[in-house]
């Protein structure tokens, strides 16, 4: 039953996203990252787990490039059924990889999850209880349970709901930021 509800919500959000072009999504992303940059925990963070956004997600490209100058920014790389984290070391070190055609950093995997101070996590939907619903592959779920870092969910306002379907293994964010 939960899977059916999640799939219906994923379809609904996908349709909502189609109402915005990439430039509009970039514009809607700016206030999200302005809020994150004001967070004292982000200011203190040395190692930040973020993501390189796809065209339908909260846009991270400028944010990642900006902060990689003063912080260690880790990005996820799809490796089979799992995500591994790799350090962002500039656009020259990124390649479009895998079946998802996501730009991913090259280089060694970062394995010391305890060192991560702050995590910025995308999702299809979030709710007022800080729960997150992803795309259904559980890539992020496998990492979230291993992180001690502050977990910040990011989404557009139309992806934020009063309640979303959750399962026992779902890990809430510490906070959710919208535009």
C-alpha cells in the first residue's frame, strides 16, 4: 500500500516539476541556498555532503563550485545499487556517467562518514515531520543511516507536503529547506 501511495506522489511531483523550466528552477533554488549559507552549522562545517543536481532538482551547481573553494564538498556517485562519495575537485574532474547520465566526480571514494559535518539531501517529496521520499531506489537511504552529520533536505515549495507515506526504515532529516 505504501509503495502505491509513494508512486502516486512521485507522479504528481513529476507533473508539478514540468510547470517550471530550468531557469525558473535555478531562480527558485537561490533562496534555498541563501538559507543554508546562514545556518551556523553550515558555516562551521568543514566537510559537506551535497549533490550535483539533475535538471529537475533544486539546482546545486553554483553552490557546489562556490563552497568547494573553502570546504571539502563530497558528491554521490552511483556504483551499482549503492552510492559512493567522492570529493568535488572542479568541473574538469567531472564526467557524465552511468545510466542516469549524471555528472560525477572522478577519483577515490571518501569512506570516513564520521568526518562529514553537514549533508544536503535532495528528494522527490518532504513533509512537515522532515521525512523524505526519494526516487525509489533507496540510494540515499543506505547512506543516511550511517551519517552523524546534520541532514538538510532541500526541495521546491510544491514538493513539501503535510504528510508523505513513510516506512520504518525511512530516516527523517534534521530540517527541510524550501524556497
